C-alpha cells in the first residue's frame, strides 16, 4: 500500500466519524465537537504552513496577531455569524484589520518599507485559511434546526464526498491518462484529462448522495452544485500551486505522507466552502 492510500486509510475514518457522529448520537449536543476540533487543528496547521512557506519569500507575517484574529473569526463562525450574527462577523473582521495595522506599525518602526508586506501576508493568511474555511464550521453548526433532519451532517457528507471524488478522479485519471497540461506555468502536473476525471467522479458521487442519504437535494441541483464546487476547487488548487511555486516548494509541508501538507488538502475545500454554505442558505 503506497503512502497516499495509507494516509487516506488512517485519516478518512476519523473525518467520516466526525461528520456522522451527530447522526449517530442525536441526543448528544457535544457530538458536533469532534468535527469542530478537527477543523480548528487543521486551520491552525494550515495557517502555520502558509506562514512557513511565505518566510521563504522573506514575507514576515506576525503569527501572534494572525492566530488571535484566526481564533476570533473561528468563534464568530461557531455562532453561524454569516447568517445569524452578520454584524458580529463584520465587527470581528474590522477589529482584526485594525489590530493588524496598528501592531505592524509598531513592529516595523525600524523599517516601514516592510510594513505593507508584513501586514498583507498576516491578513491574507487568516482570510485565506480561516475565513474561507470558517464556512464549513458554520455549516456544521448552522443548519440543525432546519426542517430537513440532520441537514448539516448531510451537507458536510455531500461536500466531502464531492471533494474526495474530484481529488481521486483528477489524481488517478491524470496520472494514468493525462497528456494535455491544464495550466503548465502554474502547475505542470495537472492535466485536462485529470480535470475531466475529477468532474466525472465528483458528479457521480453527487448523484449517489442524492440517491442514498440526501434525497432532499435532487439530482438537478446536486450535480450542478458538485460541478461548481469541483471547478472552483480546481482554481483553489491552482492558486496554492502558484504560491508554492513562488516559494520554490513542491508541497506546503510533509505532515501527510503522499499528500504533502494540510494546506495541500485544504486548498480546494477552502474555495468550495462558501459555495456550499450559501447554496444551502438559499435553497433550504
């Protein structure tokens, strides 16, 4: 068994359990905490990886302010701030931006020419990893009172199935049949054949979701939604690849054998999370 499959064999059961635990234990309010804990750890590690490879470009982020802002944003999403407390979300973002500018003003007193890049990379890291990823946290906590039973669990299961399908289809079809490069200057290993494989398998998993555990999301919506998530996920993957190429890195880290770093697994999910959340808000 290669390292990629071994990592998936270990990590996937934990992720699946964290998603379905509220369904298995409907009378236990704390059942959703496992997913939230995994999300918090993943975002923290992803932010660390982001700042690690930006250091190679001599972009000096302020990790202290970044993690404080990340924690504040994470808490806001725990209250489903995008829907239930948008003022809280806006206020959190405003205070984080103000804190970042003020702290960097003092930090770069000896050389103000580096203040803009230091502030920019600090803010970007938090928004890229935690703000975008926060929509999965809001999905976990924000839909259980809906008329669809276990809606948050179904949405997350659908989302990760679609993401897994996109990743698996792209990897194996691209590896075995890929010839036409997608955008070689950004990511030389990604091919059109791989993208088509991801599109086919993610659509198939969306259809399976509708046919099995998610009948409330019919095919006419589940498949187009999967395509949208898959396509925007490709751009998320490419964007992270471009950042890594700028830092002359193959992977963001090596924490996941065969997969690279956590940020390498999060990149497409981060771009797709807001689409899932707002689709669910408008549709359900």
